C-alpha cells in the first residue's frame, strides 16, 4: 500500500460499507447486489399468477387455499456486478506530485476493495496514452485484490492520457452490468465527455472521481512564473505558459476552476453520472465516508 | 505655462527607459505544475473582463509614467508667466555741465560743485536700497553716460565722480538730449526717476522728472553778451550788449579800452590809447545796449534813463577810432575789480577786426570802361566795407602797366572797331598777385594758354553756356545763358585751367588757382558782350575776388564749440591760443574747427605771395550762459512705456505635490500587487 493511506484499520472500516449500485443493472449471477429482477434467493419478493409453463414447485398453496387460484412466490435476485475502475495515469496525475498519485491510487483501491468485499468483480484499467491497460485481469476475491493493489502501487504516472480513447477502446466494458469509475483530474483537452456518453450508452453506472491537489484548487504561487506543464514535451511546448499571476489572475483562476467543475457537475447530472471532487490533502476516509456517501454511491 | 528650463523635459526619456525596463524586466521563475489547463481557462476569463479592469492592471505603470512626467516637468522649471508692472528703485541723474554752472556763491563754491554733492546724495540714497540702480549722465553739449545702471556693489562711483570734478564745460548743455538718453532705461524700468541737477528753472516738468536747483539766490551776474564795431562814414561805432541777472539793483562800470587806436598800418605800434568808461545802472534783471558813437552837436542823443535799454555814449573828437588792432571791453565794480560778480567768465570781451586787410587792386585797360571799376568799388564800399580795405588803382590809357606791388591785377585788352588796340597784357604775368585777364589779345608767356585767333560772330549776340554738370562757386548767381557775345578770342590750348563757360566748345571763361598761379581769363570783351549789363557781372567779379581772396574767418568773435570755417590764402594755416600752446595746423581748405576754450586765438598764415597775415579771434562763453537765472519752458517727456515685464509664478510646488501624491498612489498599488 502507498504510504499511510490504506491500512488495515481503514479496510476494516470499509468492510462496513457497500457500493450502492442502481437496481436496474443486470449484473452477473451470484452477487450481493439486489436487483429489480426476481431471482433465486430466499428472500420473498412478490406473488405472481401462475402461467402455463411455470415451475409448479413454486406455487404457493397457502394462497391457493385462500383464493383457489394458483400464485407463484417470487424471490429477489442478487447479482454480481462488474466494477470497472479507470485510473488516469498521465503525468498530471502525479508525476511530480506523489501525494496526488498515491491519493488517486488509494481512491481507486478503496473503490476496488468495496467491490470485491461485496463479491463483485473488479477490473483496474490503467489509462495511458490512447489505450487503457488491465494488467490484473478481472479481480474476484480479496486475495486477488490485494495482489493487484501491490502492483498498482508501483504504476508510473507519465505522459498523457486520452480518457475517451482509453474508455471506449476498453474491451471489458459490458453493458448494463455494473459501475465504471474514472479517477482523474479531468484537466485535459481531450473530450472525456464522450467517454461518459459511451458508458451511459453501455448502461453502466458512472462515477467520476476528480482528484486535485491543494495547489490545483488554490495555487499558492504568484508573480511572474513560467508554468511548465508536467505533460509538456519540452520548454517550448505550447502547454507551458508564461504568466504574471496577480491577485486578479488568481481570482480568474478560481472562477475558471469553479465554472469548470460546475460544468462537469451539470454534465454528469444530465447523464445520471455521479461526480465527486476530492482534494489530495483531505483524509481519504472523509472522501469515502463523506463525499461518496453524499452522492449515494456508498451505503 | 512657461518652462524656464525646457531641457528638463529630456527627463521624459526616462519614460522610454521605464518602458524598456518593463519589457525586459520580466524575470519568470520556472514552476512545474501538474497542468496549465485551468490557467489557460483563466486567461480567457481575464480577457472577458471589462476594459476598466485592464486599465486597473496597468495602473501601476501609469502611475510610474506620471511620476516620471511630473519629475521631468519639475526639472523644466514650470512657471506661469504673468505680466507685472515691475517697479524698481532707480535714479538717473543728469548733471548740468554748462558754463553757467561755474557761477560761484559767496563762499566761492560753484554751482557745479554743489551739483556734484547732490549727485553723490542721490547715488547714496538710491544705492542704499537692495535693488537700487543709479546712472549719471553728464550733460554738456554732447551728453554721455558716465555711470550706467550700477548697483550698490559697484565700487568705482567715487573715482568716476572725481574724474569730472574739474570738467564743467564752458559751453551750453543739451539737457533735452540727456533726458532722451534715458528712454532705454525707462523702457526697462518705467518707474525710474530722472533727476536733473541744474541751475535752470523749468515752467513745467513731465511726470517722473525732478529738477534739483543748485542756484543760490544771492548769486548775480553782469556779463558782456555781445560786442561789435562797425565803421560808419565817420569812425567806428562800438556796440556793447550787457546783461544783468540778479535780484537787486546793480551799478557796474563798462570800460572800453583801445590800446592802439588809429595806427598807420597793422604792423605799426604807433596807435594811441583810447579809454572809454560808462557807468551802467540796472534797476533789475535786464539787458542794456551801450553804444559808443560819435554824434555831431545837433545829433546829440538825450541822456538815457535808468530803465532805458539802449544807452548812447557820445564820444569826443579825440575819441574817434578809425582803426584799431584790438578793443578790450571790461566790466568792473566801483572798486575796479572785474571778478566782482558770481560768474566772471563773461566780464571781459576782446574785439578784433578793427584793421581791415588791404587789398591793392590795379586795373589797366587798353580801353578803360566803367564796368570794371564799378564792380571793384561795389566790393570796396558795400560788400566788403567792413572786411577788406580794397584800394583800387586805375591805369590810364597808355600808362605804364605795373607788374608788381599789387594783390590783384586786372588787365583788359580791347578792339576799336575791328582794330585791336595795343595789348596791356604784360609778356609775363605778375608773380605777386592774382590776375584777371579780360579779352586778352595775346597770351603771356607764363599764362599757360594759347590764343588762336579772334572770331567774329556777327552782329547778333551769340549766347554762351556752361557745363551743367559742373557746379562751381565762381558761377554762383552767374547765368551764362543770359550772356551773349559777338566776338571772342579763340583759345586753342590751355594748361591747368578749369573751363567754366563755353562758346561753341571753345572756352570763354576759365580759371587757374594753383598755389601762386591765380589767373582768371575771360576771353571776350565787355564791349562786344552784354555781360556788363547783366546781374551776372558784379557777381562774377565778386566770385573771382572771393575765390582768390577768401576771408580767413567769417567773424572775429565766436562762442565756444561754435563751428568756424577757415580759409587760407596760402598753403597752410596755424592756430595758437588758449589750450593750443603748440598750435594746430590746417593744410586743407576750407577747414572746420571748434574752439573749446574761452579766450583769444591767433590765426597766422603766409600767402602764396609770401605775405604773412595774422587774424585774431575771441572765443567767448555762449551768450545764453550769462543768464544764470535762465528759465526754460519745459522738457519733452521721454518715451515711457510701462514695462510690463514677465513675472514668473513658480509652479514647482504644485508639481511637487502632484508628484508626491502619485508616488503615494503607486506605493499603495504596489502593496496591493504584492499582497
């Protein structure tokens, strides 16, 4: 585990939580997520009138004695979901900022743990360039999970990442069977919104987790600075910029950031996706027990 | 607004330097961040802001530019130019340096000395002030600035005044010109005071002019204003004008002393002394004319009253003066002292010209006519009655023609009909006098001309002409166009003659005046011409006479600084006398000279014919200076423009206040920027 972010105590607390997924997901057989379909669990759900071809073993004879009609007992179905976690491993996510990268990893790990704890499948997709890579395969069970996490800790954050290309090209994206989480700072020129649209098309539940550092939320530097973007190729890269940061400039930054985040929020609301912004200097417990609980993705 | 030091605006170059600094100044520190995405977004946000915010961003540089502008303007010394009538303490003293200022009071202190004391007082008074200016104009006949606009820092005032302590002139003063000389000072400082320190009184004075009168009421003057003598048919009559200027009555004695009256000739010492005295009573300030004249018994004038302005003093038979070398006129008091009054320079007068120089004229003619003698007699009895003693000798027909012993020879040849009478022209012209040849039928050997033949022009007068481009003194009042001839002697060659009248391109009147060679040739006869009947004839003879015998001086009495025209009958002329111990020589004539000192001068010359001539002149104080209580009407006001000079209201304070204010604003902005 990276640092002190994830420890046994934290995981033991996570065990009290579960991912709240939409009930209209189909998922896979044998999970813990209650879906709005009838299944083979022992939990009574509803009665239904007998139709020709139904299994007669499911006729509720008590109802028959009462109503002299044949009714079937229906039971809830619990399904297993697939949780896809896309982790943005571009340079902006932490090439120069270990805190941000470890926080992003921890967030992804925490969500992955919750998934496997709820007996769901988890896949970790490392987004780099235009492709996402899943070196761990589908993870089921905690043993495989912790094995994957120890590798995930050592992932390198470098280059850039086209979220849209990475998500849409991922072969593991099934339809209507789970949650897709994208962990990124979403500070990219690429049209990541298409990725969300894709996922919505795939009828997946979408959660966007934006990880920012304190400096990104409220830059502490000012004056004449030559800002070198971590994803820039060289000094002359157009991503770099010379700027004189004044008070007004800082105000403009704040406004631009707020508007950008609001824009993301509005977009997600329209798509039914969840969006959370977390600061890397905030305790991860607060994120999980706070922000994620707020949006209803946890219970 | 005016900038007293516009070069200070060069400080605006600092703005360029400031801009250059802003351009090159940026020293960007490198900062590696995760992403510039949001910063790029914020730039767009900045661009959307209203222009005033943009202005706010460059407010600091605007402040700095304003600071530099204010500093540059301060260096340029901004001043608001106002027009102010600049008043400054200034005195221009005009010191009257005329002869009347030599009038002494009872303590023998002259007015001039009192005036100098007053000049010092004026100087001390104005120079005691911090911004005081003092000037001194010495007003003699040609006023000049002795001291011009000095301040109290000037240390040479005393020494300058010492240089003029004994410089009071004997002439008049030109106060008017001295006042006008103050114009430049008045243009610069219209409040300058002009102080005239004088003994004259003015009826009215323009504004800004003050007169300090240095007269003493006890002073008085009796002076000889003028004296002259003229010879009537009997003897000389002496006319003396005496003026008294004072506050009480006065009795003085006038003495006319002729030490050598009636000498036989000018070089003789055998004259007799004639002394005439007259007591003159003045009831008050007035002028009296005393006339010493011979009266016959039936012409005796009445005794003059005390208030009569003309007093006749009949002289006796033994007091007649026919000729005199000099006459000394003196005013004295009862005790016989001539320095009894306050102004002594006009108490004596010397009269010269009592001996008229003799000019001997001989007229020899082959056929004497009355025209020539008449012309000479006209000069003798009328024109030069009081100037020359012209003695005419007429040689009768056939008589011996003199060739020496005369000053002027007139030789006239003649025809009788068509027959030429024997020529009276000598073979060799006289060497001791001037010659006039009238109708010469032969050319003398030393005449310098040749006669070709005589020409008869018929019975009708043929008129002669002159060279209109030549304006000669000999042709003054002579009109050749009116002169007609019927016959003339044609001169075909002539040497060193100046031709003045012509007939048919032949000379008919020519003149030579080359040192001792003084020859006038009129080569036509008065008998065969109408010249003697025209007004030109006496004028021509007079002009020839004046040309050959110019008077040395036009008078024997002049005022100081009066221009005197000098002529000589020789090569040079020497003047000796007061202030001219070594004499002054003249070689070009007519010459002009001004006598600057009072007294008697002797003018000597040797004629071309070796005759030594001496003339005496008396130079006196100007008549106007004898009136020591003279009053003038007014003085012309000098041009006085109220000098509106520039007053500079310094704006430095305001610009400095603005500068400090802008500096304060810039400091505030800087703090906000840093915050």
